[in-house]
C-alpha cells in the first residue's frame, strides 16, 4: 500500500490507504466524455474514461492530537455488509498500524459533513459502535442542525443517531480553529452542513466540493452540489491559491496543487 505523508511543520498529514480502484464516473456526476476531456486525467486520476478513486483516511497529527478526517466515507455498502464487515474492519486496523497511526491513537473523527458513515461507526451485531475506540466525533453546528431537522435515511441516520445518543458528538462553528493550525470553513455548497478545512498555511481539505480531482477542471457539477456555481468558484479560488489540495476519495497520492504556470502537480 502507498502511504502519503505531508509535513506542514506544525501539522503532519498521513493518508491511510485501503484500496485504489477505477470506477464508473456516474456516481461522481461525470460521464466518460467529461473524464476524457481533462488532458491531465490519465494516469493519476483516471483510466480510459473511468474515474480513479480510493477508500482512504487522512489523519492530521497536531502535537499529541490525532484526527481522522471523513474516514472512508461512501464505501458504506461494502464496509457495513454483515457478512464481510469484520474482514474490512480488520484490514483497516492493519492499514492504520502499517501507516504508523494505530486506531487507538485517534482522538477525534472530524467530519466535513454527513452523507455516509464509513468508519465513523461500524456494525456491531444488530447495532453500531465507533471504529476508533478512543475518539469523539466532531462536525459543524450546521451539519448537526441539519441532521436533527432532517435525519439521513437508512443506515447512515441510524448509525449517526447512535453516536449522538452515546454522547460522542461535538460541534464547531464556522471559522473555528479545531486544533492549532487547522481551521474550519463552512461552505454549505455541497450540502447544508458541508465544510472545508484549511491546514496550516499550505493545504486545504476540500471535502466533497471535489469528489474527484477531475472536478477541478470539469466546471460546475449540478448532480453533486446544492449550489454548483458557488462550488465551482470556490474551487477556482482554491486552485489559484497555490495551496496543496486534498480530497477524501482521491486516488494515490491523494493530493495535488496548481503550479504558477497553471498546471496540476501531484504531491
């Protein structure tokens, strides 16, 4: 497996990888023609009209704090299948250990929004339990408020409600510093509670504003966002900033930036 480590001085980012795969572009709101229209897509981010994606977790280390960001969201059907969930959980435990961040050392699960549950909670018999045994869950006030007003249906809602009932969920406000060097920005463009995270002065975690790096080139994406035009403007500004950009589902190496000539460069 490929572990990406980015040292930002006061923060260190470690990407724990479970798998990279090529998938049909439809779940990302794109089609094969849109994928092929991006000149820099192959081979890092796409393969012959398919989108490359990953099941992975970005871990932020700040002093003695360790935060797992959006841990393996959008793989719920696989991770939570009763017949195989134990196998996937064990494999992820091993992946975290191999990356040097055992799951017991994670103190916070930081969510950019609620849309899936991933490793935030995993099946435990007929119920749910936190995958990270020592971690609390942290998300925006807007995301929790939206969930309370209109809970996600099915397993996502049931799993997240179990965490709330267990008293494991905390919130932050727009602009709050989560830990020194890590600041939250509420966007609300993907869904009402969505946030991005700015890391030190050098990197930005875009969340689902760009489900794939190709969204940085393909323009507004109505199938993905509540406000696609605003999301596109936000991404254009992020590219122009020169900062390292990170995504939760991006394939290895999981990060890129735009150089002064306007070319995307994998980090």
